C-alpha cells in the first residue's frame, strides 16, 4: 500500500511540475511577441511622426498576447 501511495504522490508532483512549466512556456510564447510587436508599432509610429496612443498600444499588445496564448495552448494540449 505504501508503494502505491508513494507512486501516486510522485505522479501528482510530476503533473504539477509539468503544469508550471507549461504556464511558464505559455507566458514566454505570448508575452515576448506581444512586447516585440507593440514596441515595433510604437517605434514605427514615432518615426513616421504619428505616435499611437497608449490605449491603442495596450489594446494591440493585449490582442497579440491573447492570440499567441491561444495558439500556444492549442499546441501544448496536442502534445499531452
């Protein structure tokens, strides 16, 4: 019985570790592209002479992050 309990505890801990790694990967997949494209849009806008407002940059960044998180989650769920 003790062996079965230990195996269950180890399996549960492995699943928690995998979930935290997937969450960290999802943050990387969604935040870095969103920050990059938002900074690029702000830079191009400043170079052209018409800087986008902070609200529009925040909206664009949020939309990119949500899209990338959705795609990343679909890819991660296919792996498991």
